[in-house]
């Protein structure tokens, strides 16, 4: 498909704007002490990428070990540390902050017509807390690591390992506050700082998705905090709250931990879904089908997401009646996600579709998230959960939704908003190649793991029976391809900073207030407060705008 | 299974197991579980195909070259209702079906043969009632429901038999149970599936399913001589349980004959079913549930007895249908020389300490 | 095809007489700024509710399971000190509320006085808590540090408390569960005390700023929102006190 909606200014005369948030002030301190949400977003983008590659390297080590059935690449203890740190870093230092802290931070004020988030200093504090937690996590790895699994199951984590449980717990605790403050900031901003005319139902769905995720961040994360505090006290002093010999109950930890960690996965995916709403609309030139349904389904996922945590505990001895409640609610929480998938699919109906890179990632998301989400239903069904839980089926399920879903959405968003954030376009052909390579690599890596799970291969195994080797080899081969797919964007996006084409204000002809400003935007976003006088995704309004515009370059 | 054509069913199962996509079906539950799995896979395939078809068709029909001007459509309530209700309906079918299977797996039949399993870092210890002990393996007969009563000595473990499609967590501090009925002789994988530390991947073993005759032979050949109940009786005496639970009318402790499975009235007004968990709790935390009519004087044995010891005691009490054996042990104790295995009249809070000093038998 | 739309005029210069100096530039007016700040503080307090909520949940479950142990363990707490602490905190909430009123009425000396009183009352609370903790330490009722069951298996060894409650001796296993009670006691009151310490530190900072007139020139947001925080910490104690101190005082 050779046609594209990209429309760039004449490259022979186009220049980046003289003044933008990037060059308004110079010097390291102007970045490290900034209150500008856009600069903070860039700080986050750089640090998140850094942690992603550490987590990815750990994943590479896991797949290398699993090439052979024996535990022969590294000591079993080391392997246990590797998968633990992979989980901790990827979840807390990559997935949870990825879209909200980078794209959310950058674009929520722009999208609602505000000059910044409500609490800029808290925003900066969020980043420092994130960095503190992240650096502490790296320190943990450097000084011996931790091998409890990212789930810190007691009594293993409290009484049976002598690795860096406390430092890792502290790192996660600190990062949790980063998340809470980000969510808090978003909620206040969305409630109190919408520009005139920007009613709730005129906001882009990206904002709705972040609102729902922020509710989860604010209400769920503190429970993780208290769970970590109790583990730390049990481990150091031995307060006995999870210790059966002292009258405590290890299952209490499971309840407290999963009360956060289940909503955490919705914290992770909802912002990604917000990105998909934006890209699918732009590249079909159409308002998202069923805007209200998609908006409400984000909130429904957030609300229902709080009441399903014990589906992680079906075989742990919860009562049959508990199981009924949580299994039923899990079925209910699956429905809004499927509503969204169909609404996005029908956004394509009678649209005018092009296939630029963000759209390729969007399609990848839709297919892979559908598979991941449906396999979640396998697990929410208590009967089949008995066979499938704690095996590679779980590993495949969550990688499909987190990596095939969320990471693809993140890359879609990065490519979609790259021209706005940097003023430059990324190179289209190589980015499309990277998207395809990533998709192929992903499927090859993780689909065999579903089969391994059904066959019964347990998770967190350094060594496995030989009959599982072929599937593991496929998986590792896929991981290599996937690695290449993720490396390419780093290279060409960095390249584009200097050599990319000048993008202009609105290279995608997209609706949304962020596209009505210069690229990169000014520090104060808007010189005059915008007034929202049209619906979201109003392409007719956009056409009228184009008729009236004045062309000034540079 | 009976609802699908047997031919298709056989084909599916054979295909799946030959191509190593499914583990062998070796229990009565396995086909039931697989039926639900097939249904879920089918629904997922249809759903995925539908989504892919819709997206691909629209992409072809409405690509920019073919359809340069987009038509703005707000939505369609009918479509929203359709793709809300149909998925919800399918998910609810899975919920009900799955719940039935779940209830089935965790509700053992009355005629199930019980085997105790203790998990510890990093091995599984199975204790048959007849006294056979196994490590990292479990011999069972076909055609007989087998219930496993699981507990962990240290951290969470999980007992998983993929070929039977069953799995259950072994938790420190309480019993969990699961049951199955094996159908096909053979050797199948046993895995620990809950990460438990360094040698988690080494905590694997074999489930050996034998025909009933072979099983009898195995039982006969691998017994240590003393059944669990006999060991329990030994502990019952040496821990001086028989001092209070001696079956006499004026006894300080309730009569334990036939207590297993009965409903007990408690001193706080409630009642409790005397199952394995209750028996274990009443040995370790007796003050929790005092039987009505008795004083709360039973000492706790926490720290003085291992999980295997508790299992032996539980098994002993389960099989107690008269006080004859208890009386025998008291008589025997009475015949022993002074100071050996004897307790004086137990004082509240003292008996535990006394038992501790009089040659505790810790297993 | 180029279609950049650049609104190319310079940012309007504005003198600072048009709006107060404390108006941050991303807000349209001070009303919006104050509104946003207040909303943010309420949200933050909601996160604190969730934080303490986990502890309250654990408490409710264990109290249900080990009621006799909880009763006898709570008899070890001194109701007089507890009630006094409650009165101290409620009074400090009153002085804090008065402080907020003074700030709104632009009464600087009144505000400083109220803040100092709140500060002193807060320290008083912590002082009383120190006395209580010290007693617990002396009697070896701190979980993990040579925790002693003596008072529970043999209540008469503790004459003062025995005189008041005539507790029956607990069986050894139930006595062991008193350690869970004290774990929850120390974690819950400890977390509460930590929040008090943070509050008192901020109060100290506020006293300095109030004396410089920072809060009595119309910009009361900081004092108001801190007042919310302080009231929240008070309310947590209002829940802690009956749950920990007042379990079945009259058998």
C-alpha cells in the first residue's frame, strides 16, 4: 500500500521552530529541576528505555539457559535471580510507568488544553522517586540479586532466602510512590484543568484510559506498600503476621499482594488501550466507533479490576464459594476488553485506511491482545485454571497481553507522537520492517509457551524434562528475532533526532489539540487558552481548519 | 465427551497427544478437563478468526486508495449489545462448566483412599496409610479414587500431575486436598509448580500407576512394617495423649473413638466438623475449638511434633472406632518401670512440658 | 503539501499586579489553583486510607480468629494513657482547625499560636506513646525481641493488671497468638506515629513560615491542606484506639 496520510512541510525550506520546550532553557539543571511536564516525560522516556534493556538482557539470559533441558548455563540460584529481577524490573520499572509517565505526562495537558499538569513539582518528584527505586534495584542486582520471584511469596521471602529481599522491596516501595503521585496528578488535572468547552465526553479516549488507570494507581498501590512493609518486618523482626507457627497466615500476604498486583495489570494495559484509540482513529480518518462505550469500558475495567484478585489463588486453598465469586467477576472484567476490540475493529468500517508504522503496531496489538485476553479467560475459568496455572501457559498469557499488547501499544504511541515530541519524522520503511520483525519474533517466542503450559511444564524451572526442549528452542529463536525488533527503533529513532525529516505541526492530519500546536510544542503549550468547540475525533472540523490555515514555516 | 461424536473425540485426543500438544489422559478427570479446554480453544479460535477477518476485510475494502473519504459513524447500539452479550454468554458458559469441574476436583468422594503428601524443600514425601513411604514418587492403582492430603513443611509448594490434570498447593500450616482416579497404567510426571527456592526445578518425580494387582504386590513389597495408624498409636502413647483421652467417663479429654467425621459441639456454642484439618488444629492450637463440656486444659504440641508425626496421629484417630487400643496402651504404660513413658496426673500447661522432658519422639 | 499552522506571536508580557505572585502560571486563576490543590490532598488521603486499610483488614481477621488472645493482650495496654492520647489528638485537631480559621481571617499571631499549640500537642502525643512503648519493651511484649508469654499464661504474675481484669490464664497456643496482636499493635501505632512525626516536622516548618506572614496574605492553601492531613491522622487514631485498647474491658 503506497499511499499515506503523512503530510510534511517542504523539506528544502522547513526548519524546526526557533523556540520550543526543548531549547527554551539549556543546561543540565534546567532539565533536572524542570517543572515542564514535557521535559519530565522525556526524562522518563530515557530512563524507561534504559531499564527496558536491562530487563531485556535478563530475558535473553533466561532464554539462553532454557535452550537445553539441564541447568547448565548458570547455577540454579543465579537463574532464580535472573528471572526474579527480570520480572521486578520489567513490571515496576518498565511496564507500569511506560505509557503514563512518558506519553501520558507529555500529552494529557496538551490534549485537554492545559498548560501543564496540576502539580508540576510532584511530577518531578515522581521521576526522582522512580530513579531512586530503579537505581536501588540495580544496586540490588549488583550486590547479589534477589531470588524470590517478583511475587515475593511468603514464607519463602520472609524466612527461607538470604538474598536482597529488603532492598528490592524498598526499591519497589519507592517506585510505588512514583506511580501513586503520577496517578494523583492525572486525576486532579483531568478534573480541574480542562479548557473551556472540554467536557468529559469531548476528551480524547487516551485521556479516559489514563483516568481509569490513575484510579487504579491511586487506590491499589498503597496496599502493595503495606504488604511490602509487613514482609520487611516479618523478615527482620519476625513479627509473625504471616507465620503459621506464630498464628499468622501466609495466605494473608497473598491477598494483600494480589489486591494490588491484579489491578496493576490493568494499570499497565489501560494506557496502552488509550494509545490504540488514538492511532486507529487517525489512520482510518474516523471517529472511534462507539466512543461512549469505549470510554465507559475503560472505567468498567478499572472498577471490576479491583474485585478479581483471588483468581491468582484458585488452587491455594480458598473456599469453593470464594472461587465462584472471583471467577464470575473475572468473566465480567473480560467483557469490556472485548467490547473495545470490536469497537476498534469497527472504527475501520468505511474509513480511509493507511498502514504507517503506528497502524502496523496497532494491528499487532489487536491480534495479540485478543489471544492474550482470551487465554486469560481460560485461566479465569476455575476448572481449567487447575491444569494451566503455574505453568508456561501463564507465562505465555501474560507476555501476550503485556508484550504483545502493551509493548506494541507503547511503540505505536512512540512512533505516532515522535514527530510531535521531537519535531522530526522517523524513517518509515525501516520502522515498518521493525514492526513486522517484532510481530514475527514475538509469536515465535511466546506461542510455543502456550503449548508447553498445556503439556504441564512448570514456570520458573531452570531445568526441564527433555521432551520439552524443541518448543523451548523455538521460543529462544523467537526471542533473538524479537530482540532485533526492539533494537532497531532505538537506532533509527536516535538517528532521526538529527537526520529525520522536519515534521511540522500535524504530519498525520490528526484531530486533537496536541496537533494544533507546533512540533515540538512550546513550554507553555498554548499561548492562548484553547476553547474546545467540537467533539473529539472531529475530522470535519479538521477539514474546515485546513481551509483557514496560514502557512508559516520554521 | 458423550455429547461429541466419539470419532471426532478420539481423533482430537489422539492428534493432540501424538503431536505432543496435550499431555496423555490418564485420569477420569482428564477427558472432562480436556473437553472444556477444547471448547475454550474453539471459542478463542472463532473469536480470533472473527476479529482478524473483520480487520482484514475492512483494511482491504476501505484502504485509502479504494475508499478515499471516510464516513463518520458514531456507533451502533445493536452492535454494542451483540458484542457485549455474546462474549458474556460464552464466558458465563465457561464459568459454570469450569466451576463444576473445580468443585469435582476438590470434593473427594467418600470411598477415596487417602494418601498423605508432605512437601519440603526440595522433595515430596508420600505416606501411604499402610506405612509405605515414598520420596518423589507416588504409586497408585487404577480404578480407585485416591485423595491426597497435602501440607508443606516450609514454604509454598504445588503438587502437579499434568497427565491427571490436577494440581494443588501445599501450604505450611494447613492441609489442602485433591483427588483423582487413574485410568491408565504408566509412569507420569510429577512437578512442583510453585517456586520454592534453589532446587524448585529438581522437585520432580514419578507418578506410577499400576493395575490393582500390581499395586497390591507393590504395597506388600515396600512396607516398612508399621502402618501410619500404628505409628500414630505409638505417638499417642509416648506423647501421653492417652492420659486425658483415655475413654473413661471421668476423662479430662473427650473420647476420640469415632470422633472423625462427626459434628462436635464447641464450648463457645458453635459446632465444627471433625475432619483432618480439625484434628491437626486441635493438636497444635487446642484453645481454638474446645469441645463442649471440657475445660480448656489441653496443651499445645506446636514445635514438639513434625508434620509426619501429626499425619500419623490423624490417621490413627481416623481409624479409631473404640477405646480398646487406647486402653491397651495405658495398660502397657502402666506396666513400664517408673519414669519411663509415664506421666503423673497432668496439670494444665504442664503436660506438654512433661512430655517434652520424657523422651519426646520427634519424627 | 505543507500545512503547518503556527500561531506566531510572542507571549504577552504581563505585569504581576494582574495576579498574585503565588499563582502558578499553568493555572488560570487562584480559585482553580486552590481547588486543584485541595482535590489533590483529598486524593492523597484516600491513598492513605488504602494503606492503613490493609492493616485494618489483617487486624479484623486475626481478631476474629484469636479473640481470647486479643482480649488479654489488649488488657496490657493502659486505657488511661490511651484516653489521654485521644484527648490530646482531638484537641490538636481543634487547635489546627482554629489555625486554619486564623489563616483565612488573616490573623497572623492567632495562626502562629494555634500552630505552636498543635505542635506541642503532637509532641505530647508522641511523648505518651514513648512512655507506653517503653513499658512494652520492659515487659518483653515486643514481637521478635525476646517476646514473653509470662503475663498470659500466668496473669497473676502481673498484679496491677490482674487486679483490674482477673484474666484467666491462656493455654500456651492461644497465648502465642498474643504475639500477633502486638505485631499489629506496633505496626499500626508505629505507622500512625510515623505519620505524626512527618506532620509535626511540617508543622515546625509552617510555624517559621507563618511568622514570616506566608499564610496570612490570602494564600491559605498550604495550611488548609495540611489541616486535612492532620485531621486524617487524628481520625486514624480514633479508629485505632477502640480497636486496640477497648476490646472487652468488662468481661
